[in-house]
């Protein structure tokens, strides 16, 4: 098949590489414009662009898709199908109907749960035990199209957004290859999404990463996993902001003090009281530093029993 692939980050690059390895003809790639990344805010291409250029595939990075120029470009490419994965821009209706088989999206959730921009982070944050990949036919709505293939994936207690994303990226690559094979031989069945159980995975904002110690410890632990590696959970201490990369929960004995109180420090971590139960912080980072195991962190940081974290 002649494929136009639309995607930007690492998650999508797995599927692009898998499609190119199968012998399909990826005639062009659409990717978001290059953005500044990292502490130095250096402008760098995304993983999809890098993979496409390495394979000699033309890359286009329009700021908008609803222009005559983009429509003419895609018409000239005569694609059989568009494959979309974490592209970050909605496709206008005239583009959806252009390819012979329309546009197919690789979405990292079990639709209709977690439609939207951040399904991996929101599934972890909500404490879900299961997620997966949904291959769907795109329509004018936000992740509302008919689903043609589903592959479930468990969420482990140790998962953060990066580890789960990596597994889902591999699963998505396998699923889209199978979906296109079945699309070509006419065995792919489209099933409308249920109207029950719809949730929306809004984009994660940096302001959400501030830990609220009045919450249950389990909820905070889920947030820390969901926001690792970005934007990374954090808590104020005096004039500093401590980043918390990893933590686990422990039961409360009733003598820990007010929420946000550090009541124990040791080799196993920094023990903090919460609205319910206790959160043990195991990997922390101070401003300008690097992530450290708690035992190493507290050697050079003025935390002590009775210290209060939070605004």
C-alpha cells in the first residue's frame, strides 16, 4: 500500500519503522514543526522525522493542515491510506476522505476510555489496571471513530509513563501492521465505539505536577508515576522545589502528624504523611541537581523529621 504517515514522537516512530520494514511504500511523512526541547531549549526534530529522513522518506511539517497547499500535496501523493499516531494535530475532513481507505489512527488506550492527548498518563494517574492499543478509523470527532482492532496491555504497579509508553509503542506497531494486512484482504471489521465509559485524557499541564499532600498516598503515587518522565511531580520546601521521581505507599500508624510532614528519613526513603496513609519518596532531585536515591539526597539536603513539605 501507498502510505502517508502522520506522527511526531517516539511512540509513533515505532509504528513507522514497522511499516517500512514490511514492504509497504511510505511515500511521505507529516510531522509537527520542530520544537525546542530539554534544559537548553535547543530546537530538535522529533523521532518520526529522524526515522523518516534516515530512510529517505520525504518529511513535511506544515503549521496547518486546512490549506489548499496541503490538500494538493496529499492529492499528488495518491495514498491508499493515511496512518496517524500521536501526530498532535486534528485532520480536517477533506484529508480524511482523500485516501482510498481513509485515515487510520493508532491510539494508546482502550477506546472509548481516554480519548484525547494524554491517554497513557491519564490511565496511570487514574489507577487503571489495564489499557491497550485501539486501531480506529478516523472521523471528524476527537478519537470517536469506529474501532477495527484492539490489543490490551496491563498496567503494572511499577510502570511510569515512559515504561508503559514503550510497551504500547511496540504493541501499536504490531497492531497497525496486522490492521493493514487485514484491510488489504477485506477481513477488517469496524465496530462503533460504545457510548458508555467515555473519558477524556486532556493534555498534562506543568501545574498539575505540584503534589497536594492532603490527597491519599495512593493517588499521589499514581501521579508521580504518570508524570515521570514529564513534567515530573514536585513539592516546595522552603524556597526550593524538590522533584519527586519515584515513591511508594505505606500504611499509616496514626502518629505521622499533619499532611505533608516528614516524620522519618532513612535508607528506604523519605516518609511523608498524606491525607490517607503514607508516601515514601525514594528518588528525588533538587533544583540544578540530578535525580538521586533518597539515602544520597538527604545527605546534602536539610530535611529532617518534622519538616513540612508543600506550599
